C-alpha cells in the first residue's frame, strides 16, 4: 500500500458523508427505558410479551438482589460497589452481578422472598 493512498476507512466515510451529509453525533442515551416517557417502555414490553405468550414480572426495585445469597437466602448487607465478589457463611462464593441476575430471575419465577407484580 502506498503511503499517499487514502485508507479504505477514509474512503467509505467520505462516500457516506457525500450521500448523507456530515455525520451527526449520537444522542447521549439510546436506552429506550430512559428516553421514553414514563410507563411507555413498560407498555411496549408488555405488548411484546402478550404477543409471544409471555408474562412480564416487575420485581421490587429495592429488592437486595446482589446482597442475598442464592444458596441459603441470607442477606449479607450493603457492600460498596467496589466489592465485586463475596463469600457467604454457608460456603458459597458469589460474583455480585451474576448473583443479582440469578436472584432476580428466581424472584420473577416466584422462588424468592421479594414482592413482585405480575402483569
């Protein structure tokens, strides 16, 4: 490749700008749950669930999902976000995020101690 030849990426970008105009920066948030008015995102999820024969379950937002042992159900208490894994006295070792996801799934399936709202 010659040093003076433009790169393939530069050619593609120039071609795209010629067809569409200059690129526009993306909005700060593309997360539908934060860009849609209150309740509209949940409504969209409920509609899609109904279409596919599924049930939407809302888990209480204050449920201590990352602090509760999935094995024995013991609540460890608040830990700073810098603590990414913890050990329960029952012997189980938990990754904070994975444990939270499993606890939320169990609560949604009705195998938890958290209040849930079925829709």
